[in-house]
C-alpha cells in the first residue's frame, strides 16, 4: 500500500538527555574519586523492600509497570540512589570477589565503547576495536609463550564462557565431525577432566556442550591444591579401557578459593601420553604472566598448553568484563570450529574481510571488551601491572603472616585467633577466626560434630555483622565455612587496611558465643 | 616464611587518572552531541596500516609490544583517534546493522555500571542491579503475556547466547538426564528446527550443545518468509519415524535479513502435537511488543511460546549489549538446568540469597546489562519506545514506496531504478539498485548467468564507494547481493534522509557499467 506523504521530522538528541549524560558523568567522577574514602561504608545494607521504597521516594519506582516516562530529575535521583545502594566494589575493604576497583582509565575506555556503540564482528563496522583486540591477543601470546604464527584469540564475556570455548575448541579439534553430526558421531562417551578445586564453570561448560556434568571428571588435588597428575593418568587409562573417549584436561592457574596453580608440566606429560587437549584456566592467576618473579614458579610450562584464558577484569582491574581466550593450535581453528559463514554479515567481497572475527565466535554482536583493557594497559604499562600483582601477593602474605603470629601464645594483639586453612601461594588467604571460647579448636585436625557446628556458624555471623555495619566484605566457603580473603585490587589497599580488617573480625567475632 | 615489615603504602586514584576520566567524558559528550551532524562522514574509511600509523603519530602505538606506560596526553590522543576512526553507528546514515545510535540515557547507565564495577550474580554484591533486572523481566513477561508466577528471565550477552539458552533450557526440560549424563543418555539423536531464514545463531547453538549443525533442521519459508508449519509437521513426523528425538522449534519474530515474523499460532499447534518446546527469537522484532498496533498482526500468539528473547540493544537503542532471555515453564527451571550450587559463591546462609541469580546462568561474573536499558526505558516510557518502533516501520514503508515508484516509467526521479526483493513487514527493506544499463533486468523472475554476474557486482560496488566517501552504510546479502536497509535507530532519521541516501545510491550506481 502506498504511504501517506510523510510529515514526521527527525528527532535529534534532546538537550535534557545530553544534560543527563553530563550530570551522570560528573556524579561518576565524584564517585570514583571517593572510592578511597574509608569513612564510607562498603555497602549500605538494605532489604529489597527498603531499596524499592527509596527509589519510590525519589519519584523513580524500580518497577516499569506504569510505563510512564520520568523527567531529568528522577533519572538523576535514580542514578544517585543506585550509586549509594550498590556495593562499593572499589572500596579498599571489599575483598568478597575476584573483582575490585576498576581502573580509572579502563572506566573511561568502557564509556567510550558505550558512546560509539560498536560491535566487534567485522572490520567494516569496528576497525579500531578489532585491531586493538588483536594487539591485546598478541601481547597475551607473547606473555604466555604462544607463537603468533599459530595462536588465535578473542575477548569473550567472562571466564566461564572462556572455559566453554576451550572445551568446544578441543572437542572440534579431536572430533571435527561433531560440528555437523553432533556428539553421537563420536561413537563413545567423550570425557574431560579438571581438578576438584577447579572453577565450577568447567562443569557448567560440560553440561552445555552435552558431555554431562559426570563426564567432567574431578581429579583429587595434592596438599597445595594441584591436580594429582598420577591420579589423572590412572583415570584416563581406565576410561579408555572402558571405551570412553577422553579428550580434554582443564587445568587451573589460580583456583578460585585457594589460589592454587596446577603443575602444567606434569599435566602436559599426561596429555601427551593420551593425546588430550590441555587448557589452562588463568582467569584469576593469569595476571602472574606479568611478573617474571612469580611466573617462573607458578606458571612454569604454560607455553605448552593448547589453550589459555585469563581475565584482565580481575587482577588487572579492567571494568567487568574482559576475558581473553587463546589457543595455540593453528590459525583458522576458531573459524573452522564455530564458523557458519552467514552471508549477510561476513561477505568475502568486502574490504579487509580477513580482519573479521565475528564468525570465530559463538556470539553475533559482541561488545568490544578489548578497548578498555588496552587503554588501561597503555596507561599502566607492563610494570604497573606487575606491581599490582606482586603487591597483591605481598598483601596476602602479610595477612597470612599476621594470622600465624596471632596463634602464638605470647601474642596479645587479638582476643581470639586466626588459623590458616592453607598457606597462600597467590593473593588468596583462606582462614578461620576462632573466638576466645573456641580458641582451643584445631580445625585442621578435624572437629567433633558439636564443635564443627559451632565453628561453621562463626564466619557467617561475622560476615553478616560486617556487612550490616558496612565495614568490610569477605566471602566464605568450604570446610566449617572458612573465610576467603582475596586481594584483587591491591593498588588501593594498604598493610594498615589488613590490620584494620583483622581487628574488626576480632572485635565482632570475640562475642560470638554469647550472641549466637 | 615470615614477611619483612611492610613499607609500601596504598596508592589512591592518581589525579591525572581522574583528569583522564573527566576529559574523556567531555569528549564523549561532544561526540554524542555531534552524532546528528550530517556533514560528518559515517566512517573515515582507512586501512589497518593507515590506522596503525595514525596511532603511532599520536604517541600511542596500537601495539602493546614495548610495555611502556604512556602519559595523559597520549591516552587522550588515543581516545580521540578511536572516536574519529570508528564507524559512527549513531550517524543518521548508518543502516548497516541491527544496532544504531545508543540512547543517551542508556550510555549514562552503562558508564555508571562501569564505575561501580558490579557483577550480577548475588544480591549481596549487586542488590540494586538484581532488583532492576527483575523489573525488566517482569515488564517483559507482562508484554509477552507470560505469567509472573511461571516465568523467569535473565539478561545475557547477546541474542546468540539467548538462543543458546533456549536450546539448553528446552533440552533439559525434555531430557533432564542430559545434565549429568550427557547427550548419549537420550538414547537417540535429538533434533531441533528453525526456518531457512532464521538467524545463524540457531545453528551455532546447535553445534555448541552437541546436536551438530545438521540436527538444527532448516525448514523452508513461505512467500512472506514464515516457516512453513506444514513442512515442519511432516519433517518432525519423519524424524520420529526414523527414531530421532525432536524437541525444539526455534521460531523468529523479525528475521535478520527480511524482518519476517513466523506464525507462532501455527507453530504452536505443531509443537503441541509432538510435545516440542517453542522458542521465539525476537532479538530484532521483539520491540513490536511495545506497539499494540503491530503486535496484533506480527506477534499474535507469542504468549503461547515456551521461551522468548529480545534485544533492547537493537530497536530500543540500549547500548550494546542487552539481550533478554525468558521462559514460561516454571520457577526453578533455570536453576535446575544450569545450577551447580558452587558453595563459595551461592551460600544459602547469606542474607536474601533467594534473590541470587548467578547460578541460573552459564556465566559466573555477569555484567549488569539490565540497568542501562531500565534507565533508558524510564526516560522514554512505553510510549517513547512505541514511537521509535512505529516510526522505524514507517520509514521502511516510505523507502519501499519510493522504490516502487522508481520503477514506474513516468518517474524521472532517478537515472536507474530500485527493485524490492520483498515487501517489508517490519523495518527491513531488501532491494536491488539497477543502473540504467541494467534497468531492463527482472531479478525476481531470474537472470541468465551473464546478467546474474553483472547484477551481483552492482551492490558491492556501490557499497564500497559509499563507504569510502563516508556517505552511508547499508549491508548486502543473498540473491544477486541485494541491499538490506534497516531502520534500527529511527529517532534520528528523517524521511529526507531516506531520499538523500536513495539519491546517493543512484548517483554512484548509475556509472556502474563503465567503471566495473
């Protein structure tokens, strides 16, 4: 049907929208500047109902039910409330996750990406972002020891997706027929392996790709949290004997809880023996690549891995999220594994189509996550990142040392005492706090049922109080709920902060028995 | 080993880093304000070598090889160069992809998320972002017609990953044993279906989950680009007879190339007959939910789908990326399908743990993509989004109408003529430009080999020239390389812009024969 003569004209950006952007930017600059302020709480702890009420009072309901547009003031109020009520992950006493304060230059880079609204699939649409992504890959190849002639890489949305890529790439490499025919074409159950202390994303990846979680076999670890290569070898041999199809070993450089590093050399030997793909998940520990001091001891042999990933959004401080997946098994492998050659997007007769990366991925539109990391890296330099990493490790050692001292009888510093679950190798410190009433317990030697129940309650009790008072955030897990304290954004943490936080744990925890 | 007495103090944000943030923010505000400026080129087309040279000259090499930190000025230079050399997806004449100008309020929201560096896994760490995500889900449920009592949803990194979630959820729903035992436990080849015109991510999802691309069966379409329900029914029956295990139909609301909408009612009947999961991929066309006028004709029956996804980063203008995956098959399904209950993160004895969503996902850290969309939605209101969608459709109809008129003999407006590949239903216009020398061709009736070769060269020729001159960007695909013109960010496009771009195509294309 013919259209009426049009009357509607274009709508350029509204001045009030531009004003919102400018005002929010000012708000964010003050926010970032204030992150060092220790008088601020790490979190203003509120219930969902309280948060909803605060937004309502600011004329900007959380709910979108009524569908009414709101004015400039309400939008600014909502942004202020969001900043006020969100956890200050950049606070010096936020130790809860493997993310922390975002690098300021990285924040600027992320804002730039949002303003350009680019998508990293084709050179045509994202020339600068794709070239910069490749430079970030090249740097990673060089640091890992992969050859630029055989390695490929991508930024992907998070470490879990990186591990999924690894499993997917390895599966294709070993069983290329799976791409078109599916898993049944393998003619036997494919099996993969990781350690008991590996990140849960290995299991999730196994369920996604159709192996099933039981076929991501968890291999026991040694006293330092490393996958037992001897047990792996035995298990692979058994699985082969049973007609299964082992193909993948997922190692870890920096486990989530303990910060343990698998012995890549030992695992490589097993993988070579059976023709298995060796992936190293360096999401957390990969930053050690920048420290020649620790790389030698913690990442020895990493260049022999088939694939490697790491998350600059963790120790390097890029804003969430930037995860880098790389492999060293030949150019063209990612295209072969994931490509479907959609001809509306990846036309071969376009300019510089050889720079396109979209068809290497399992996404289509892809946020250009490399830019913010690249910008932060340019600003920090290799040495700036090295300092972060080494200082993070040094803070963990300082905390561990203070804890060891706390259990010496002559120490009067704390009412209770701190017991290390394991000596830290990286920037994780896992420990229990024993209130005076439980100071006699030796959790590492095992506890009777009654004491186990008691100790298991201590950490959540302390954590809850610290959270409600907004003092600090440290997560807990595992045996009798030990604390896991991680130094992810060390630049803004001082040794004094470690002392202060330990003091607070002692102050809150010493009353445990009477209040629990 | 005991640590030396520490001497290193904390490093608060550097004043020069804060200055970088402030200066980049100013740069971005000017950039966003300038997006309406039609005198700017859509792209300053450069080769990779030219881009590298420009960065070098600005003292900020693309390469990270030397690892040296650079100063404030070089960082600002690099940001300026990136803005100058990146494609202006917010330019009124950028029609190349299903992304366009990002909503200004949405950009502010994205910057806020980067500054807080939150991760949407737990209430503990992201209380506001999780509550807001749920409100965006609730709004989606209401618009689709899903019940809040049975529907669940998540923001995920892109429409392709949404379709992967759909396939994954459906597989678990039908074959729960796959989660632990893997695909072999199904006891037969699982099969899924989508249309020939569906997005390639259905195929990618099929390879990821281990079905194999051949088991994402492509069903032919009718003259309006809709999956043929009768052929689907026949094919499913055949596959069942052959011992296969059909379980999933992936419908499309707004196909990528044509903007066609599958007939959900008809597909629902087939799915009911065989007990198949019906997913509707509304990545592109889902925005029609906001227009009661078009919802009736294009999305009729969508509430009967088992799952539905859409991308506010397309027609709604949220900055890349925000994709919403929802299903209507009961609370707890996503946790059951994807959960692994990692106890370092999803402790049940934490405050408000029932609000945690991290274990529903296949990621771990997850960028809080809902916030920017929510903020933009609050600003625009339902009616603001409705206007965008309806105006986008109206621009497409206006363009199509001008093209129809161009082929009328009495029209003198153009030297060549425009031929529609198909009448637009949504905001996509697919067409060929016929230069005067080829005006006699009737591509819809088929061409001989010689003319096919000729016509196939016309579109890339025009596109290349437009790109080099920075005039406009429109992608091409399919039969004889037709143009696909999409109106993704209609707010800033006028009817005059449509006329201007058609005029440019005619100006460039009319010389085709002599230059080719």
